[in-house]
C-alpha cells in the first residue's frame, strides 16, 4: 500500500487529522517520536 498522506506528530491534533483522513479513504502514515500516540 502506498502512503497518500504523512502526518508528523501524534498529539491530539495529528491523531485526529490522521483518523479524519483515513476515514475518508486516504492511506495515512502517522509518525511520532513517542512509542504511544496521544
């Protein structure tokens, strides 16, 4: 699967943006330095 959107930062905004885009059919990669998002 190819990534269509990369979201950098898995804080509250990045996490929400990634879910929003994925819900609309985009292939999303979420990148963060922490082990757990949020």
